[in-house]
């Protein structure tokens, strides 16, 4: 063996040992970097904005993750900064007035979230708050109280409830005695202040007096190290310094210093965040992530952050934030962007020929239905397959269909499976037997009945088939078909129906490559928006080529087109238009739409899945959108139109070019989303009435 080969073997053994030493972890992360639209990989700080967005402070920009897109603002505005003598670690705070206070060496910047811009005259803002002396440092605690450190060590506080400025120390005595203030946090009336000397003191905002002093770590902190303190809702708090962590129990008035961190001399603890259970998440510069249980004080060490799919990240963690709304964790890395964790990650299952038992020739899943005994039928470009979710076995079901493109399927109310093919007509599975339907239709070439475009059964058990030529009624007994357009000449132009659904009034809504129309079977009446109501803007959609249409439990109609999503909000007679770049949808080509058991909407596109949470407040609908892609465990590539279904237990299935994705929606908890509460004026997010 050559020296090079020996070196490689030794290196591999060392890496394997380190990975095994880190232990198995249940935590899995998603990496977001410049390849996903992040404007800069060098993360300096993270914060949560009041509107639900993640704020990202990079080396050159202030950016916001809008749940699928990023917006950014440059620092290079000469007037938009306050010069001061601050020479410590950068930090961001969000106050109760939608201002972001950004501390950095030599400069203080303030960003107005309402106006989406940096504030130019910070001096003027400080004077309005009563701060007329030179500012040396500031903090904002969990109760959104401002703490200002002024010239000569004076300390003052502005309580949002009282709206007045209180001097905690008007003479600079406390800082002179205990050292500079490293951090301040508080809950209720109790505010804990940690000094460079290691002394931790509690100030009561009601009495304006110090009521407790803790000296457990006196003279333990080194000069220049980052000390952080986070107070829990129950009053307990975590304290972190360069190479140590401790938890203080307010009821017992006891400290518990965490053992077993084994921080090396060249390493340091950089960040601290607390989750909803009170556990501490600690970032480090060289040894990854530490998670400390609030009650047992057990430490889980994750040196290498495992990623969804495959691989891991080994990088300095400079900041951590945790969203209390969903307990999602965001890690800011030195030069590899962001990693985030949530229990939802890894809950998507991608099924393809890499993880099934059996021979699966074609992974293009064009259609799907639930079959007997919990099995699933998959219509592909090369036949019909049967998949068993319990055993992961897959088999070609009928050799007669082996060379057929099974593009559409329908399971009707009698349990029959109808299979629409491309160029080979219609087949039916009944009582386990497959037979071909001899379709008959008047005044039409026989080739048209071989090209099945859509299948639908209405609430009365009638079956409708879309072929090249238009929508047809279908008799399942004698296989006779009749064009709806034979009785209604004004829909003659709609020769390429792609989707049919039914609304609560019993009307069929037919989406075609050439537009949209409504059909009332009982009344033998059609209504074509472009003819019968050409000026009705509720039907001026973003595109007139329809891939899917869905009527939800609220009575809203969702139109998925080749260029955007359109939502007809029936109660307030409003149409909302959504485009990807302004609403955070993963792509403008909407393929398939379903409603889960929690009444949230899921839709597939040519680039992932999207969850839309709908809420109604004061007569207006608001939409919060999460987008998911291959980084979340989904397939790389497109999903197919109308390929998918909702199983009896609520599990959703979406088929695409590389197999199919399946998941239980209740396991995909809200991670982050773009909340759309304002009406848009641009063409990609308009609301019309």
C-alpha cells in the first residue's frame, strides 16, 4: 500500500470515528444558501420579525426570508447610522414599534419594518425617546423594555407599559463597581443584569430597586468574551459565557452548572437560544451544536449537522434563533448560510425505484388511485403498477397495459377503476378483472376516443370523460358517449378539457386549454364567463390554460393554471390572484390541489409542494404559504397535473417524474411562511371584486 493510500485510509478511519463519536441524533437540518436565493452566505445575526419572517443580517446586507423568496437592503447609506464607541459583539433586537436595532462596532443602525427602510436620523429618534446624552450601549429585553447605557455609565430604562424613562443608575456607580453590562433580559417585573465581573443582579421595575444579587461566577468571565442571558417565562434563566453554561432555578435560588461540554481552548460558545420546553441550544465556533435538557441537564452534542437527504455541515455557528410559534430552530453559519430544524423535516417520503421491492420500469407517475387492501395504483408511461405501502413491494398489474401511457384514473362510487390512456382509449378494472371499453360517439373520428384527457364522477354518480373534441357524458353500461357541446354550441371551441370538478351547487366546472365554463347538467345550461360576463374581473385569471380546479369545504374555488393560482372567495365575491415571486409559491405552474383534514390547502407545482393556511379576519381572507422542495425530502423535478389523491386516513400523495411523494399533513407542522395580509397592486398578487 502506498503512502498516499495509507493516508487516505487513516483519514477515513478518523472521520468515521468522529462521526460515530457524535452519536446518532434525531435532529436533521435543511441548509439554505446562495443557491436557494440567500443573498450572502456570511451570516452575522438572525432575528424573528413580528410579521413572521426570518431576518438575516449578513456581512453586506439585511435580508428577509419571505418563505420562498428573499428581499434585501444594503447597509451602505451614509446617513442611516449612529456613530458610537461600542466595541463589542454585534446584536439585533426587535422592539414593539417594528424597529430593528442593530448593534455593531462603531455603528448603530435602525431598520423600520413598516416602511422597509433604514432610519436616517437616529439622533432625532433617540431624542424623542428622552435620550439626549451620548449612547454607549443598549439592550431590549423579552418584555420589550429598552435599556440604554449612557455616557459615564448611566443606566436608564423605558418600560412600554408605563411609557416613561426611569434611571436605574444616574451616577454610573453600578458599572464602576461591577463592570460593564454584558447582557440584560427579564420577564414580568424582574430584570436580570449580568456584568463583566460575573455578578448577576436582579432589578424590579415596579420598585425601581435591585432585589437580588448572585455571585456564583464572580471573576470567571474573560475580557472580551460574549456573555448571554435568557430568561424563561417561569423566571428561571440560562447563562452562557465563552466556555461554560449554567441554569438558575428561581424558585430554589440554585445554580446548576453544566458539566461535560469539554470546550477546547481554541473553541468558544457563540450563541444561546431557548425553545418552548425551556431547553438551551448552544452554538460554538468549532464543535457544532449543544442541546441541553432543561430538567435533566443532559447534553446532546451534534458536531456535524446532518442534512435532509444526505450530507452534513461542519461550520462555525454564529447565531441561533427559535421561533416560539412553531419551535423551529435557525442557525446562522460563518460562511455556509443558514441551517434550520423542525420536527417536520424528514416527514416527507419519496417513493421511487431506489426504495421499493420489485421491478419498476417507469417512474413517471401520471395518475394515482387507492386500490383494494390499502394498495395504491400508479399509472405510468409504461403501464399500471400496484404498490403496497406496508411491504414497499411494487408490481406491474396487467401485462395488457405494459406499453400504455396510463395518464388518468378514477375510482367511482361502485368501486370500479377507470383508466384513461393516451392513444389506447379507456380501460376498466371491475372485480379484479381488466377489460377495454369500446367507446362509441356520434359524428367524431374514432381516434378522438383513444385520447383520454380527464375523468370525473359527479355527486349523482354520473361519469364524465374529456377527450380531444370536448367534454362527454358517459354511459358505463353500453359505453356510449355524447358531447356536451352537441347541445350547446357556444362551448364548441372548448375542445381540450383538462380538468372537471363540481361545486356545492351541482355545477360542473370545466377547465380547458382554451378557457373555462360552467355546466348545469340538471338544467342543461352552460355559462361561459368570457361570453356571458366578459367584464366580470372575477374570471379574468392569470392564465386560461387550466391544470387543476378544486372546490374546498369553505366554498372557495381554487384554479391552478399554467401561470399562477387564482382563488375565488365566494363569501366576499372576490378573486385573489397569486404569482410565485410575490406570494412565495414554489412555481407558477400549478399541477394539483387538495385540502387536508385541517382544511389547509396543498398544491403541487413543477418545483415542489406548497401548504396554504387560510384564515378569515374581519371579512377578509389571509393566506400563509409554506413551500417545500427536494431539500425537504421531496423529489427533484416536476409533479404531474392531477396526479395524486387523499387517502382514507388523510395521507396525501403527489405523483411526478421521479416517483411520488407521500406524507401525513398533520406531521408537517408550519415551518415558516409568507403571510399575505395586504392587498397587492401588481399583476402577480391582485385582489379584484
